[in-house]
């Protein structure tokens, strides 16, 4: 997370020990630990929300593409009109005789 080495941590600990004092240092440490944990949870939640919004956006894009594709389907495929010369529809052949 942070690019801090062991020496930097020791220096930070010593400064905190001098500033806060040995009695209050454990309480401050616990409070900082809880704050960092809460910050991590909040960041994870934000990340989940952003990812879910991205998924919703992708679904909307796919829906719009499908919607546009459906609009491009010719009307004759959607509502075919019966043809008069179609022997299968009327039961007659083209010459007017009845099929058995």
C-alpha cells in the first residue's frame, strides 16, 4: 500500500512514542488500526459499486444494440402477408385445380 520500509516505521514509532507518550500509544494504535480497517471496507464498497455500475452500463449498451437490430428487421418478416399464389395456403395449385 505505502512504500515504507522498516527503518521508516521505526522512526514513525519513535516520534509517536515521544509525542503521545507510552500510556496513550496503544489506544492511538488501536484507533488508527480501526480507522484503516474502516477505510479499506469503504474503498471495497466503492469499488463494488463502480464495478456494478459498469456491468449495468454494458447491459444497457447491449440492449440498445439489440433494440436497433430489431428495428432493422424488414416488416415483411415480422408480419408476413398471405400470398394469393401460394398453393400451400389456399390448398389450390397455380392452375386452379384442387390438390388431393
